[in-house]
DNA sequence: CGACGACGAGTAATCGATTACCGGCGCAGT
DNA sequence: ACTGCGCCGGTAATCGATTACTCGTCGTCG
């Protein structure tokens, strides 16, 4: 920058003013400076600028599991919306681990991100204090944490789960196996509760997984090994649904003849299976956009309210009809 | 930091020395400083540190399309390896657009990333100059660019494509439709060339897509609309494969009875389709890891060589047998 | 007992920007 | 012609670290 100033015969202050579009510099001074910048191929050092202005134009996005296409899609949407507003996104992947998450929160705060988007891996709220202490705007995505006082963006699956319950009951299912998410995540608990509630008195067999593929397979195996087999499985996450499908295939069980299957969270390939899988679709992209917008609002000093976007049931035929003998 | 120094009754220099594990400070001084840090909840400002040390412990990762699970997986692997070495990853998504890519390269350089991993959206090498001028270590991932003098990490599909060609010929296919990638990407060109070469003299019908879903559908429609229909389609990317599958479904065509299908780049759901899809699997995770490691080596001043990891054919039965009447 | 070496810790320059404050110049009013 | 007001642009402090250089002190050796 000193070089540019010298080259243009002005001071660094003037260069800075030109760079930041201040009204002060004369058109010709401005031109000289711009020419010097061009000639020297000068690029301002964003670090120095950020140090001075305390703004990095960067968001931190902490995802609980990037292998999960649901989160990958969210990451994409967040990045898209952020970019549209001139922000970069630093991506961090907690791999569903609480410690990793805490480590990353710290790393992102240290890098002075202007805002933080977090899909909490667990309910453990310890990391929250650090964020609050640092005064960095925070938005929670997909999952909540107890005691969080920040905006939350998530999908509301209550209605969709109720619809699914209806649909299963109507199809004659009476033994339902649920592959639930971890009990220490809000989505893990809520989906199970809402689904159970919608079934009225009907009991379900529940096995908890961890929102990952292998756990879906294990859970499916366990459920199909019960003395009284479920006639349909409900996987509360696309990866566990994938694992369940693989396990059913391995066991030689045919969907929906031997056992039905429904999955929470749609993926493009579900309709291509035979039979196409009945799912609850989440508005992934909208969630990512909404979260980024909430964060921008927070940064602008507004008080964005929570966002709840509706998930919805898409019946495709993988739940079958039970023979009422 | 001044507060900490004052609180511990030392100078900022000493605080800094404690923080950076220098040998100098006495154990008791060290203890006093650490106590003060703890008490005040002090966290060092990474920006200031980076400004001084010219190291951000951050990689920039420029992906050509984050919707593509292939790249999402790569991103995950890169992030994983980077984290293992104490680096963060700033993620940028070019959406297969050259301008976007150039913009992002600049943004990442301005943020003084310690290294850059790029999956080039196109062959356009204009952005390369800026990177070279900035002296930031660069590694190319998945795709090359002409005139690039940096390490490249990619999958070598020649053998797998030759195997696929053999497999199709043996199955009796004589009219092969290829849904190729864009001609202005190295992967787009190479896969097509290598496949054609392996077919010997046999001509193929080629439609170029853009590595995205919709283009796969369009290409499939176009190919199936030819006067002499191909008996098998080869999609050179998983998203185009997905699009093709959707289009074939829409047209009421059954795989492999009406038309066979093979896809470049495996995805976990391909084996679940009926029939399971024959694919060429790429070592995605290894590519991500290798790329991050190459970058680390570059930063360490070494001269890592290019990495070529073998893709391999996985026959699953979606290519069928042609009736030899 | 004096001097020198070693080591711990402080002073201050520096990284590359932003910006409050101030000086100088030109123009207008009386 | 002199004063005053504006406006352009320079000087220098500042953001929060790192680190070369220096100083003071203590221990040891001759």
C-alpha cells in the first residue's frame, strides 16, 4: 500500500480513501491512485483491514456431519446466500462429536468471524457461553440447544409425521419399528415424540441410531430380529434410511412386501428405487438461505425471529398395505 | 492481551512468549500468565497474529459444484485432513462458473490463506496468474488446467474406462451413447477420449452435458431420440447419471431391458437400484486427503509430485446383454 | 572480591490497513 | 487586501499480536 501511495504521489491515507469509496479524493487523484493500483497489481490485505475495522466479512458454519447430504445441501445454500451478500463461509465439520464442535467454535471465534451458524452435534451447551461472551451473532440451524437465546432455523416435521402416522395406520400397520436419532439431539427427540404422539396409543419399537449409515443398518437388523417383527420401519434420517435399506437388502427382505419403509429427509434417488421410498421432505435449501438471512439480520442489529419451515410427507409406495387376515 | 499482561504483572512480550511456548519464561511466570489468561477468559486474536506472522493456518478450497456429492465428499476429506494438521478450511463454491471462480480466488488470496486447493470449473487459466503472483501454494484437484505448473491430484480412469468398454462390447453393445462432460474441462475431455480409444474403431454418439443433473436428463432424451437408439448409455458423472435415470424412468424405459446404463463415479445408492448400476468408482476420500497432504508438503517447501489414483470398474448388471439375433 | 556470561523479561518496532485530526490552499465576501 | 470558510489530503495513532534488541541481575569462576 505504501508502494501504491508512493507511486501515485499521495499518502496511504488517500489510497485508503480511494479504496473505500470516500467522497474526499478528487477525481484525478482517484484516477492516479487507481492507475498505480492497477500497475502494481496491488491487492489490499484483508487481515490488516479486518484487524482495524473488526469485520471479516466471513461467517463460520459449523456442520454436525458433512457426509450427510442433508447438511451438505444446507452448507451449499448457506454459502450461496452468504456470497450474495459479500460474505465468505468458513466451513467446519464436527463429525457429530461434541469436543470437535467446541474446538471449532473456538477456532472460528479466534478468527473473528462476523457471525456463526451452528448445527449443534449434541445438546451439550457448554460452547454457548464462549460464543455469548464473544458477542458474535449466532444462529442455530436444524437443531436447538436448551437455554439458547438466539434465533433458530429449523424444519417443523410435526404435521408431516402426523400424516405419516395416519398413512401407516390406514395401510394397516400395527407394529412399527422406529430408527430414531440420538436422544441427545433435539431433532432426535422431537421427531420420535411427535411421531409417537400422532400414533395415539399405538406402541412402537424404538432403536436409537446416531444419524449415520452404519447405525441405520444395525438398527434395522435389531428391529427385524424382534420376536414380533415390525411390518414397517421408519428411519428418522436419510443416512440411517440408507443403512436400513442396505441391511434389508442383505437380509433378503423385499420392500414393501416383507417390510415397509419410510424415511425422514428426502434425497433425489429415493424416487428411483423400486418401490420409490415414501419420505418426509425438508426444505433444505430454504433452511440454509433463511439461516444466512437471519444471521445477516442479527449483524444488522435486528432481532430476527425463529424460522420454522414445514416438512411435508411425500407418499411413494414403500409402506405397502398390510394383509388384514 | 495488555490486560492479561497487566493482570499477571508482566509485559505483553512475556504473555506472547508463554502463548507460543517459548523456552524463556520461568515456570512461575508462566503459571502467573496462564492464571491471568484463565481468569480473564482471554483468547488471542488470530487476525493480529496472522498479520504479524503471515500465516493463517487456513486453506482455501474452491469447489466447482458443491451440490455434487462427489465434490461434497472431497470437501469433507480435505477438511478432515486439514484439521488433523491444525488447519481450517474456507470453502468456496464456484457453481461451475468461471467468473465466480475468479472472484473467489481473489477473495481467498486477499484473506491470505496459506494454501489453495482448486477444482477448476473450466480450462480458463486466467486466475492462475494471480495465484502465482501471490506466491500462495496451489494444488489442483480432480481437474487440470493447461499450463499449470502445480501439483495435481486426480483419479486415473483410463483402465476403468477400458474395462467398461470391454464389458460393453462383450455384452454385445454396438451402439453406445455417451453423456459426456463439458469439453472445456479436463475430466470432460479425458473420460470421453479414453473411453473412445478403448472402443477401438467403434463410433459412439456423444452429447455433452455440464456435469449437472438437468443436463443428464436432456442428454439422455436426445440420445434416446436418435433414429438408431443406443443400446446403452454411459454417463460421465454421477449427477448426469441421476438425470439420465430420471429421464429414462419418465420415458417409461426399463434398465437394462430397453437400454443399459453405466455411470462414472459411484454413489452409495447406486447398488440399491434395480438393477444395481454399473459404475466406475473414484477414490474420493483418498483424493481429498492426498490433495491436502500435497498442499501441506508444498507449504513445507517440498516438491510433491502429482498424484494419480486409480478409478475402477464395478460391474453390477445395469448394462445388460444385447440379444444377438 | 571483581568481572563476565547466561538467562529472564521489558521496550519498542513492525505487520498493513483505517481514520481522527489538522494544516494549507483557494475562493469569496467586505 | 485581509479574514474566514471549505475542502483536499497528509500525519500519526491505532487495531493486537510477534520478536529483535537490550538491560538488569544472579551465579560462577579466576
